[in-house]
């Protein structure tokens, strides 16, 4: 008798200023390809990254590629809804994009409230959080799986 596989789906935002490489990072991690030519994202785009967490668990990351100019729009509240994590991306060659990281984090905190879950798919808790929390263990595991 075969054991059934557990599946978990997490909505992960990829945000940051216009032109920092959000789409490029997502395309590289999901499709293993790179192009030097990308057009600016209009609104939001999606990609799915599937991780075989262990022999019994599959983790699906629904990556939401949010357009860089969206922080100033009214749609971010809709895009951010039910997110379980976020990557705030900046361009190391453009200091202003690094300086904007805290503004993106403040935008998240002002628009998102999530139910916290343990970073490990086998352990869950439903305590309420005031802001979007990123778990280092989960991010390290995810980032190592990206490349």
C-alpha cells in the first residue's frame, strides 16, 4: 500500500522597484532559463515553483511577480491578500532600489495580515500575526532549491 503524498500551496510575493530583476529571478528559478530582454510587468504575473520537500511532501510556491510601480497603486492590497511570504528584490547596482526595500516592507505590513504557520509542512499553528513574517529556515530551504 502506497502512502499518500501531502501537498502544500503557499502564495509568495516577489516585490521591489521597477527593473530590479524580479521577473528574471522567477524565470531562472522556475524555468531554468535566462533572457537579458524582459518587458516591464504590467500589474501582476504568476509562476509555480514545485519543490519535493521530502519523500512524502510536495510544496508548491505560487510566485506572484508584482509590477515595480504597483506599490503606489490601489491594487496591491488585492495582490497581497493571503500571501504567506515575500521576497523583496533590489538591484545592487542601484542604491535607490535598496533604500526602497523598507518602503516595500512597510507597504506589506500595512496591507497584509496572515495566520502564521510553521515553516515546516508537518507542523502547523494558527496564531494570528500582525505582519507578514518570513521564516529563515523556510527561505533557506526554498532558496537552495531555486538553483
